């Protein structure tokens, strides 16, 4: 192989992100189904090829450049900042009965679905609740859909809560965190299959630094800053 071909191969390998371990069994199922479809129809075969490629794309696990300054609360998921509201956090998070800012991030079936820890600290609460599978963009999804609660507390005793919420298509929430576990900002902790939502509950009186309609990148986008006195941001679509 020539040096030019080596460089092309290296570029391709760097461009294509790795696949999360959770994805290989699904990719294999899609691939086997595609091979079977090929026995009946070339059209069905190519449909299967497209779906197999989409499945591999869905489970991609790209490397992220994670800001490490203390106090930054990062997005735990890729997706659209759909809503920012003031609500009382779910009791499962142990964040009290006062209203907190909640940032809701909607993940469509083309977003990266690997979830990341929003800040460093200790896992103080985890709670799984079975439920329905309404469209994750609906308000009632936060209270009625299948979901996984997690609360992380920093060394300064500041707690941030985040909730994995299954959607209309999603049928499986994966969370690899346990109570008492020490975690780092940006650390991978799970995923939601296939299309979903993530709610982030900020500490009381901490203002969001993102706006509705903004695209968030898991492990990179700063949702809030514990050290910032800045008021909640506003924006417009242009």
C-alpha cells in the first residue's frame, strides 16, 4: 500500500467514530436480517443495507473535548434544547421542594445517544421508574414515561439532577451508575435507545446559559456555571 493510500485509510479511520458496545448486537441483527432479505428481493436487500448502516450510525460513540473547570455543568446528551422551565424536581432526586430550572434536551433518532455525566462528584441517588412511551417532546413524558433518575453531588455539596426519559420509539434505558460512585465530568454513563429526552435539574438559583432552540453537544456544551453570576441567557432565531 502506498503512502497516499495509507493517509487516506488513516483519515477514514479518524473520521468514522467508534461504535458503542451496546450497539454491536443490534447491528448484527440488522445485518443478518439484511442477508435473509437478499434471498427474496434486491430492493429489500438495499433497504436492509440502509437500515444496518443507520443502526451503526445510531450507536456511534464519538470522542469529545470535555471542559474540565470546576463549576461547569455540561450537557449530558446531544440534542435540541426544547424547553427551559421552573419546576419542583422529582422527589427521587432529593433536591427539595423549591422550584429549580429544568433544561429539557430532545434527542431524535439521528443524534448521538451516548449519555455523559454533567459534572464531577458523587452519585447520591439513582432510581428507575417504569412507565409509558409517549412522544418524548410532550410535557407528560417527564412524569409518565419510563425514566431513570440520577443525582450527583459535588464536594461543595451542590446537587445536579438528570433524568433519562424513554420516548415513543425508545424501549431501553441503560444506566451504569451506582449510589456512592465517584464520577468525572463528561464521563460516559449510559444511553437510551432509539429517540428520547434528557431532563437536567440545575441547583436552585443557578441560571441556564443555553437557550431554547439551541443544539447541545453531550460532554461539551456548557448548560450552566456554578461560579457565574450571569443572568439566564435570552436569544432569537435568525
